């Protein structure tokens, strides 16, 4: 099904950023990555892709377009990719954690002739509960989400909602952590059930680990 196709394709690396330098990523490890000698950590590398000075500009896009709305503001700009008469339409929904998969999703959509529609905003998960940005409630996200919900529910062509996010806590920092976590979980249940009741299947992508350091600075410092 759709979920299986997405899961398998996410595991397949994309083309190298430089035509003369292959960057196979996880594919170099083969079918048994834990026992493959290529999986051993190394202290040096001949090169990395993308190069450290280019990493800041190595951002996700869909058919060359930036499709994520910035943190501030409440207007919703969306991208559509694929045939208008596609048998399957997938809404790509969430924050930058979901946005990062757009190049992979474009490749999958091309293979299966799917249509993709984006509903993405930085630092704004798909939940109907207050979330913080910095040290205050993100009011722009709350307003954007109301628009986003209305758009999702109004589009009867959407078959699947593919979503992910970084935030795990809702409400403000003056609320106990366990209550904030419970509020986020409850908000997810309500959100996803609302979409399921409207005839849209929800597929959730687990958030990838978040580094606690500035990765680009680290790579630039220890390039080899």
C-alpha cells in the first residue's frame, strides 16, 4: 500500500549532490547493516556530500520549489505536484521535520503517479492545542492550523495525510512536563481521528533524532 511504498522508498538514498561523487548513504551497508564492515565508524573521510560550505543551502524542495511557510505569519501557501487526475492524492502536513522528506516523496510520486499537496509551516505541528515557540505561545501557528484544518477537510480529493513533527510537548513551559506530553498525545488523537472520520487515512512518520549540536559547524571544523 501507500504506507509501505513510502517506508521502502525513504530507505533508498537519493542521487549524489555532485555528479562525480557518489553519496550512497545507507545503501552502502547492504541488507545486513549491523554486520557490514562498512558500518564501522571512521575518524576521517576523503569527502562529504554536501560540502560543509554548501550545507546551509542544501534544503528540501518539491520540483525546485520551497513549499514550507516560515515561522512568522499566518498565510498558507501550498505546493501541488503530480497529475490533477491522479488516483491517489497525499497531503504532506507538518513542520520542517516533514518538509525534509519532499525530495524523496517527489521521487515516490513520480514512480506511482501520485499527486502531492503540501500544508507545511516551520515550528508548527498539526495539532489543535497551543504550542510554544521560544518562551511564548505560538499564536501564528494556532491561527495557521485553523486554516490548515479547514483546507484539509475541504479537499475531498485527499486520500492520505502524511505527517511528522519535532515538538513532543504542548502548552507552555509553566505547565508540568507530564501534563504537556499528555496534552500533545490527546491533541494528536483528536486531530487524526477528525481526519480519519472525514475519510482520510493518516500516516505518521516517526521524527528522526535531533542533534544537540550545530551539525554544520561541527562538519566544517572536522571536515576530514
